[in-house]
């Protein structure tokens, strides 16, 4: 069994502020270690339950957050940006399942720690009229390859979002209870990481037994709508080939499949700037 662990940082155990996830900040240096510990917990649980190969995709910011020399030696790491599939790099390599470690809820969710969708310039993203955040975008890209999303760690709102989108058979590890964007009840980090390990083991066991969630599939062609926070962001995003301006803040583009939609979303956000 071959697994991909896709990682982000806002949903990592103990994280509640941007300082803790912003490269170069002293707090980020501390929480790189915690992030690596969360990922190692997922690797350990997956391998204990029978995973034979594990690939980790560092998906936060510049994709150079995980402390490489402290990553569990049973896993290979994708690092550096931009990668063709961003934090889902490796999803096209024949993996059997994907786990989301350190994920956060979509923009506008309350209560949720550091809620956003890709960038604070984005208010919302729709795939064929279905509102999604990064959980949905990444699960849909996995679904394009027939790969189920089997586990997620993050706060209670990220976990709820995953279960509502993917199904209640997706395993979750709630590592903090959000009260707002910058506040949460935080359990001891060793306790949180044990929860991640246990959820990963349950997820792999379900996958081996044939009762994992179904892949989350968006039927092609895929119409992508991105709503930006300001009209000037949309002014720039609409310059993408094939893009149409829907109103002051929304830009739409239709792509043949989910790979195209995923890459178009990234390109629109980069064009928009901040």
C-alpha cells in the first residue's frame, strides 16, 4: 500500500497565529518542529497499520517547512515550490490514499483557526457551483486520480468540513478547539500527536479492509469560480486566458478536468496578487 501525506501548517497542533506559520519568524522556527512531529505521528500510524510506502508533500507557503533530518526515515519528502501539483505533489504516482495533516477550514468559517482559502485575497472558490476550500480542492484533485482522502488533522471546523464533503467515514484527528480565527483550546502536543497517529492507523485499516471513503469526484468539465476580496484582484485575474468576469469580485473559467481547474485556481490567485 502506497500513501501520500499532504501537509499544511495552519491546522498543526498548537498553532493559533500567523507568526507561527510565517517563514522566517522565530515562532515559525519553533512550529516547524511541531509540524514535523505531527507528520511523523501520521507516518507512524500509517506504517503500523500496514502502509508500505509513504510520500510526504510539504504544502505550506514555500514548501520548505518540515525539518528534513527529523522526518521519519520511512517516508520520502517532496519539498520546494512551485511544484506542478502544489501540496498534492505525488497524487499522480499511483498512491492508494491521501491523508491531510495540518489542514484548516475554508475562508469565512467560524469558529476556525486561520480560516482562508489559499490566500487572504480569496473570499470563496466554487467547483461546478459547489463551495470548497483547500480541503475540497485537494480532495477533488485526488478524486480525479481515483484516490480517496482517508484522514485529516486540524481543528473541529476543518474536521467537520472534511466529513461533510468527503463523508463521515473519513477519519479525523481534532487537535484543537477553535474559538475564533486566532484563539483555540490547545491540548498538550504529545496528546494531539497521539490522536493523529491513531486516526492514521484507523484510516489505513479502513482502506485495507475496503471501507474507506469514496474518492471525491467533480464531474468534468469543471467550472471554477473564484471570488476575490477586492475588485483590483479580479481585474488582474480576469487576464487569464479563457477567464470571464462575472461581477466586481468574481472570475470564472471552465476547464476540461480537475487538473486544469486546480492549476487555473493557482494561476488566478497568483495573477491577482495581494
